[in-house]
């Protein structure tokens, strides 16, 4: 419990909601409909959970207008309960900046700091690093030379930012993320490999979230660019010179190969593979485990692969798949023969 409490009237003002019931009722935390107790605020966004409105012990519930007749308790009535829940969750977050710089931080004389920064134990800063106002840097994080961190950004423990990386304002980078490592660039020399120096960097916009253990490689010549409002899940690989447009979202374990450009407002589900040098249109939606091997010029939903089947049926389908080319050739011969008759 964060120790933060609000009356429903206070929450209604902050969340642009209407109060049903006791506006002076005070709530101290959030919980699901099934688990909520007195003094807790819950929400319903999916009709699948409608049954729990009759049994919940929540002190108040965020609901849409269509549920007001089915729930007589305290409520915050809004158009989009899930969006309102998201905003309410931020109000109850206990994370805050404690302005301090720990004694064990390695700080070169060339580093520059804004106001009210928090830099925790074991942090190492390179030469000419610039830290904006109200930035929090977690323990054992390393920030390379000439890097810039925008105001109100939070970098959690054990993050590595290589040299010359630029991070915008109000970003969140989770533990284990590596930003600015070399791209996978090599030229073949008679069977051996000659490394291509990666001379670009990584530029991250404002309001970006980067998940735990996600890696973003620096550009070979130009920069790898992550646009404003992008959200990246855990364990994602973004290769060198990739560009991701504003407000796109990528789920865990997806890999994007080099020099691919992803448009604005795209959603890419988990475990997708996107090959290099492609262009993906704004507003494209790619479903889980899709392999994208060519550019997408028209927005829409795209999928590849096959859905789960019982194993025996799947094995039979694999055999049929291997026979498709032969079947297509035989069908073509039959069509040619019929056209001759």
C-alpha cells in the first residue's frame, strides 16, 4: 500500500469522471473486482467479468454508463473504464524522486546535472553526460560518454547506455536493457569476418517505455530511432538503423532486423520476426509469431504461420504442405489439357 488516499470526488476531478454514490468515500489502492476489499477501487472493462459486479467487496468501481443500472455501489462513471484505470494507477504509484546523489557514484567533472536528480549506488557516468531535471537513475546503471537523458526520465537498476545515446523526457527504461550496443555488421573476407564499425547512435523520443532486457543497437552510419510514445516490451531485439514511428507498440520476444522502418501507430504482437530493409505502413497490426519478409504498404492486420492443432492432425497437414508444389504442377497440367480440348 502506497499510503496515498483520495476521495471519490478528488478522483473524479483528476480523471474526468462522474461520481455515483458517496463522493467523500476514500480509497487507498486498486484491486480486481474479485479481490477488492473496502477502501479499494476496482474497474470493469471486459463484459466477461460482469458477474463479479454483484459479489465484489470493492469500495468503489470504475464503470461505464451501461453498467450503472447493474451496480448500485460507489462508482466513477466514465466512457472508457480501462483508460481511466490506467490513469488512476499512476495516481496510486508510490514511485517518487528522492533528490540525492549516492557517495559511490562515479562522476566525471564534465558531467552536467539538472535540478532534483536521484542517482543511486554504483552508477557510473561517462564524460560529458547530461542529466535533465527530476531524472532518477537506479543502482549499478552505466551511462556512456556524451549521452543525454531528458527531464523526468526514470532508468531502473542495471541498465547500460553506451556512448552518445540520447534519451528524451518522461521515459522509463527497465532493468537489464542495453541501448547502443554495436549492430550486427560484418563483411565476409574469404570465409572470415571483418567487423564494420558502428558509427551511428540511438535516439529515443519522449514518453518512451523500454522493457527489461530489451536491446536496441546503435546505427552503422545513421542513428537507430525510437519515436515519441513508443512502448517496447521485455526481451525485444531492435537492430541497427531501425526506425520506429510514434506511438507504436511491440510485445515481448519480437526481433526487428536492420534498417527496417516501422510506421506510427503500429502494434506488433509477441515473438514476431521482421526481416531487414523493410517498410511497414502506419497503423499496421501484426499478430503473434508472424514472420514478416516483405514490406507492408497498406495498413491492416497481418498474420502468418498456422494455429495450434492436435499433434496427429498437425503432422498430416505438414505432409500435405510438402505436397502442395507437386499438386499445383499436376493441377496446372490438367487445366492446360482441358483448355486444349
